[in-house]
C-alpha cells in the first residue's frame, strides 16, 4: 500500500452507508458480484500474502544464522536450511494466536525492531565507510544484455514488494471504531500517513548509504555485509528474527473454507490443523527455495505489481458500472481529496479486492 492507495481504501471500507467491508473479498463481491468477485480477489491475494510469508521464512532463517555466527564463533555452524526450520518452528506457535488483536504486542515489538535494525544498518554502513575499489557501474554476471534486463526487472519487483501493507488494510481498519461523527477512515488515513513517513525513514537511509558503502557488491540483506561491531550487528539480525507473523487473512480464509465446505466445527482443533498446515507449506517452500533476493523480485513482480497497476486498468475496461460511492463524495471536503479519490477509485477497488481476500 502506498499513500495513493491508502486514502481511497479507507473511504471504500464504508462506501455503503451502514455497511463495513472488513475484508477485501467482501468489497470484491460488492464491486464485481458474488460470483466474479472471489475469482478476481482470491488468486492474487494468495500470491501476495503467501509470498510474503515465504520471504519472511527465508529472511528470519538467514538473520538467525548470521546472529549465531557472530554471537557464538566457536559453535558448530548449521546450514541455512536448518535455521529456516528453527524459525518456522517458532511460527507454528505464533500462528495459533486467534486474531489481529492477539498479535498487538507482537506487532508493536516488530515496529520497534524495524526502526532499530534499519537504523543500525545505515549507521553501520556509514561508520564502516566505502569498501576498497567500490564500483557503482552495472554488474553483469554474463556478457548477455538479456541477463542485465532480467536483473533490472527483478529489481523493480523487489521495489514493488517493499509496499506490502495494503494486503491487510481493510482488516486493520476493521479494528477501528466508527461512528457517523467520526468514521474510521479519519484515524486510518492519519495512521497511513504516519506509517509511510516511518517507512521512508527506514528505507531511504538504508538504500542510499548502503549503496554508497558497498556499491554493486552490496548483499540483498545489507546486514549480512556488515561485521563490526559484532555485538551490534548480531543485535540487528536478532531484531529482524523477531519480526511479525503476517498471515492472519490467509488463516481466516482457510478456516472459513474448512467450516463451510468441509463442515469442520470451529475451535482449537481446526485452528491447529489449518494454521499448522499452512505454516508447514510456507516453511517447505522457504527451505526449498532459500533465495531471498530472487523471491523478493518474483513475488513483487508476480503479485504486488499486478494488484497495484495492471488489474485496475483491465478491470476498468471490463467493468464500467458505477460504484455506490455517493456518500464518500459528500464527505470529501477539498478539491485535492476529490481529485485523489477520482483518480484512484477503480484502482483502489481492485487493490482492495485482490489484496486482502477474506
């Protein structure tokens, strides 16, 4: 989610008076109909959210491995696959938390950790200085121009992956109380502005200073390129390790399907079966394909870019029926807000639909 998505998303959460679309699939059914909506929403939502979880598995395992290498130099070093398995084992426990309110503490810790390890990353790069013979030229692994183009496209996919928050935007807004005097979109929009301001603080110094220090030899995880001071770099990797579990909407969708289609009774046994199976699946993929940078580019290009840019255009060409948004127009107070809302209305509807499936 970027700022152009956040404002219309928060408005469409309550675009029908008296109704709150707490999940993207609900908004998809309203926008595209009960039959077409889920087919538009569900596949891309799964790609986006499952892709995030797989990348997090690999990231957590790599950072845990780096932490142990620095903290215990005399210990027998395990392969990266084993560290991913250890990280996944912790997720088996965390995945049993029932809802977003239950992970409030985990989310707060993750936000603090994000600020801390990103600050450590750029400060560490700045303190280290430039490596010897640093190069900022294009780095080719072969003589083929095709290889260079694939690397460029992979980089664009990685950038798309960085803006992943829109996948749970409606679920987050559903936890905010809403009244006619103070609709939920007001605090949601303020929160989105604050979140992306903090995002900028985290992203840009790491990108600019990390590239200044290492040039085209920078690791896809810049913390892996740093060695000193050992205790600080170890701490940063451990902070990444304790980052957040992201899969709540996927859990919800799986459990709903098993209750409705397979007649499973809701409760702890269903949660244990559904969520443990999902964590096991993402863990298996993460161990099988432990390539952090390549996974970022693949899921960013295959999942995030279509939901944010390609499908809205195609959807607008196919479906031109009017959405019930008159109430939102009444509540827009300035021309600038109206302009944002008009330009992103369909964009949002689709992003809403594909990005948070259930």
